[in-house]
C-alpha cells in the first residue's frame, strides 16, 4: 500500500540507482493511506485514494514488474497503455467504504518511509478484499 509521496520516493531512489524497498516483481499496490488504528484493530479505515495522482509514476513501476494497482477513478492514456503492454491489471475498490475494506486487512507492516505517516509504504495481507477489474 502506498500513496503519492511513497511512489515519488521509490521512483526517485531507483532513478538514482538504488533498489526498490521491496521486490516489486508481480506485486500489487493499493493506493490508500489508512487512518490510525483503534485499540485492538490491525489498521484504521483504509479506503482507496484517487489513482490519477499516481499516474506520473505508474508506467515506471509497471515497466519494472508491478502487476497490479488498486484504487479508484480513471487513469490517463499513458497508464492504460502501460497496463496493457505489461499485462498488468488496474482494480477498482469502492470509495467511501474504508471502514469495511479495513476489515479485510488481516495484517500490515510498514516496510519503508515511516516518516510519511499514513503515506508510508506498507505490506498488507488481505482476505476477501472486494475489487473489480477496471483495466486489463
């Protein structure tokens, strides 16, 4: 899971010759920034953010092995072409349903950019996460 700031940092780091903070090959990124978790909860409300804000970074990540993205809203033509070229998928999640989506997240851990708070890069384990295919 990552949002704008984490995407920007990942792309800038790789362009400087550094490695991604995780193995991006065949992974899916959920465009979201969770609310703080209530006591005993794995994560706070965690609905999708508007995907077009990541359009500047998505083709770069797709060309390096990313296989899917989850978000909401339309993507630009360059991203749509990159999804198809890379045989990836753009999934849509329901906006406004963050509290319900958070119940599908069984574990989470910050793996990079902890200083970004809600926008930190997180590894999620999900079950029965309801999405639909928007672009394939």
